[in-house]
């Protein structure tokens, strides 16, 4: 079976949390969050979506291709209970992934996602694409240009080792993969995206960063309102990476949800 690249931590846990990164991302930027989950007894699998890490970039990257890769991974590695934690693009993939393997997923966490491209104004859509696909300024290294984009998505007061870790791995995402992922976001049909969101039956925690301009609170609340089983929270002062920018506030929300719907023990 052709599986995407992934890493397992704590193979003895009976509940597995799958960590799905965003457009700018990697399995390694979850390191601190993985440690916290493992300390609570969870088995953790962090993946590299198709085109990321050593997972080859498909000729045509689409959300269905990514979700199917995730479904293969869950079928091959799932445990007694499984929770999908999707961030940003990973949060867009999560509903479609659940639809492919509903019997394998007990709950989901979605952070900082636009949900679907039509959940943005025309001006916001254009800015989303321009920021992520415009050529870097003359003389600017592409990775440095991506670092500037990642920095713009953080809250103004966000700092510390967790933020530095996210910044490093997000900025080093292969630029060709970023371009392909942005096209996948644009090409994902709104009707399919909305149908996948509304079809979710398992408990879902949706979390937005208070000052996130990408997966902003108003947009995420619209997504949450489509899911009767959802819980919605906003993390103060956080931008696009609330689990790294304000872990003191994020993690009680996360573990309160997990303790209720998918306790590790």
C-alpha cells in the first residue's frame, strides 16, 4: 500500500490523534503538541501530505487526492479510536477525510481554516492567492519570502520556542508544493466542501485565533454553525497557529474536549 510519510509517537496508546498540517507545514512543527498529547496517553501520528516532506508531489494535487491518502493512512494505522486534528489546509481536508472513512473517526479538531474558498470575500480570496503565489521580491530567497508570509500570519505578540519551531518548518515548505496546494484550495468545489462539512456526525472542536486573518473567527464560526455536533472557541491574541502562539489557553480547550469525547485512558 502506498502511504504518505508519517511518524508515530507512543505506539501503545489506544486512541490515536492524527495531525494534519497546513499549506505551510510539516509533521515536525507539531513537536511540542505531540509531546503534550503523548504525556496524556495518546498515540500520535503526524503526517506529511502528498507533496510534503519525502511524500512525492502528485502531477495534480487536489483535496480528494490528499483526503484519499489520509484515508489509506487511517485504514492502515488506525487504533481503537481515532481523532483527526486538521490545521488550516488540514482543517479543510478533515471533513472530506471523515467522509471517506467515517467508521474510523471518533472525533475531530479543526483549527484556523477557511473551511472552503467561498467562505471569503472576493477581495480576501485574491489576497489569499496573491500572498502565497506572488514571486519573491528581486534578490529575496524563496524560503525567506515564505518566512515573511508565515510571520504575517502570526499574532503581533506571538513569540517563544513553539512559534520559532512553526516558523522554521512552515517557511521551509517546498515552494512548488505551496503553489500546488493553493491551486487545490481554489479548485475545491464549494458545494462538495459544504456537503462534507454538513455531513460530519462526530464531535468536532473548531478553534480560531483571535487575530488570524486567514482562518478568522467569523469565517470559522460560519463553518461551526454547519455542524450540529460542534464546539467553537477563540484563542486570545493568537494568529494562524493558536496551538503554538497561546498554548496556555489552547490546551485546556483541547484536552477538555478530548477528555469528554475521546479520553486516552
